[in-house]
């Protein structure tokens, strides 16, 4: 039997950056997709609350609950052997207090099986991040476009475009680094702001819509393989259109059944002739 691959840790991410290698992070939502992502060599699998939109059909990540996140995290952590499983904490799970933050992070680790947690928000949320780190759970920060707060941000919009907003992003990033976060996601911010943050921080930056200068890149699997078409942010690159492939398979299946091509002999089970005759003999006369 093939040996199980060595499980990565947050130290491996820092070592990659030190060697000048990029970090890869992908958001997955369930067991089969997490298996594919893990086997491909991706470093971090994010159980992102974007699953509210890609897997649960909500209009945004706002309604996602801690129980829903844990349900998906359990499936994903059962699938993953090598990658770091990052469990996202949803809106409301850490906003009221540091105690809430610790309790939610503990649930994500103990019940969800995640290795680390991620939380959205700038310096206002540094105390929550610090409390979770002090409780022994590594935290990935997330600033810029933080979809949980999209009403405050005015929708899914690029952040940090003005001088003041860009400078605030750097202050946020530094505060979260001081709080002990091991990495930070930069979402939908100008590439040069992300470049500056990457230069000023010691911890790795992982960009999604933040240009090429980040230490790593994140994409949502459903976006990159064409399984989510409600809208496509500018920063998404679609590598394959599985939506079209699946639709074609479903049409082919119906055509096949109508034409008598499915099921064929190789999809059917047989019964020996003598058994069949004996069965007929046991039946009441028709
Ligand atoms: O939920 C998610 O997939 C995320 C990424 C966009 C970083 O938070």
C-alpha cells in the first residue's frame, strides 16, 4: 500500500516562502473535491464560507452558520491527507467577543477536524485573532474584500484604492501579524498595495484578486472549474468548464436511454437459466 503523504504544517508554508516558492490555496466544499485538491499537491484547502454560495445556494456568505461550516469541514478533513485544512469562521462566530472567537475556533478544530482557522477583518478583529492564537489555534487572517461585511463595504468591490484605504490595509495587516496570525489572505485589492503589504510583513500573504506579488494564490474550486456561474469576479481564471461537461453528460444519458444504448449488457446483472426456470416454476400461474 502507498505510504500516506506527510501532513503539511504552517512552518512548511513559511519554509516555502523562504525558498522563493509560491503557496497554493484552494477553496473546496466536499469530500470528492477535497480529495482531488489534496492529491494535486495544493498546500492549503480552505473550507471557505463561500460554500454558502457555491454549495448551498445562498446569495452571499452572510447566512452561513457555524454548524454548516462544521458539516462541510468534517467531510473535507476526512478526505485530506497532506494539505493544511483551513476552517473559515462565518459571520457572527467571533464578532461579539474574544470568548466567542475561541469557542468557535475550538469547535472548528474539534468537531470540524480543521488544522487552523481563518477569520475576516482588519485591526478591529486583531484581539479576536490574538485570543485564538493564545488558545493554541493557528489563525489565518483575511483583509481587503471581506464578503461577510459586504453591506458595510458596499457590495463585492475592490478595496484599498485610495491612499487612506490602502494605508489602512497595511495597518490592518501589521496589526494581525502582531496578533500572531501565521498568514494573511488579501482579497480584491490593488496589486501594488498587496505588493507593499507582502514586502512589509514577515508572514506569508495569499492573494485572491491581489496581483502576482503575493507569496501565494487562492482560488475557489467552483470558480476555476466552471461550477459556479451566478457571477464571475474579474480575478477568477477558469481552467476548465465542468459545468458544460456535466450538462453534456446529462443530455447524453437521456439520449442513450431513449435510444436503448443504456443500460447495455455490461451494466446489467445476469441470472443463470436454470435458476430463472426454477423461479418461474415457483410462481403462481399468470
Ligand atoms: O470563502 C472563501 O472561499 C474565501 C476565499 C475567497 C479566500 O474566503
